[in-house]
């Protein structure tokens, strides 16, 4: 890993306001989008470092009743270029799905025309506390610009954590 293929540590701030749709509307807010499902996983950092998205994403998709091909956008936090490529490889690996996740087959190949379409953390930087909020709002705004649909936002953290969210814009 080098500075050229790793996220730079940067300053930043972000906030996301989440509430029930009925509360938002009663306060005069128009929801930007909806959280359809989510999953958080913790794995052995020494065995599967930075592979959390490969564990969390199948759970989030299953909970949403969706497949990878149902998604309009896929945004993955790029801690390092190698981490992103490793997770994309595992998304498509039947062996990983069967041996590590207990699934009959992989969640599938990622359509690169849907993947990090506005760039990722290597381009934007990685202010730790703001990256997740930046990714969620960026995905929701891009879904809205495209006329709606479902988006996956996924990230690794602290080596052994994984997060995945299925977002929806009508």
C-alpha cells in the first residue's frame, strides 16, 4: 500500500437527520430517502482484515429482499484500493459464500457502471467521523438525480467491522 492507493486522512464534518417519515412530514421536511435495511458485522481482524463489507452486504440484501442486480448504485468505502478489490472479488466468489457465509452461491459480480460512480474515499479523503454520512447523503442525492431506486452503501472500519445499508429513493 502506498499513499497513492490509500485514503488520505482529512478534516471534515457531516450530519444525517434520521426519523420516521410521519415525524419528518409533520415538521415540514421532505425525506430525501429511506433506509430499507442494514447490517453490521464483526470478523477476526487477523484473518479477514478489511473484508467486513463482504460479510455485511449479503445480510443487508437479504433483509431488504433484494439482490445485487436490483441495485441502482453501489458505493463502497475505499480505505485502500486493495481492500476494495478484495471485497469485489469475494462478492463474486461462490467458494467464499459457501464456506464463510453458509450461502449456496455468491451475491454476484458488481456492475462497474453502478459502482462508486461519483468516486470514493481515495478521491474524497477520509475524515473518520464524517465518511459514513458523506457516503449516505451522496448515494441518496445520486439516486434522486437518477429518478430513484435502491443503493448499497458499505464500509469497513477498524480492520474487522463491516457495515452495509440499503437505501431507497422513490
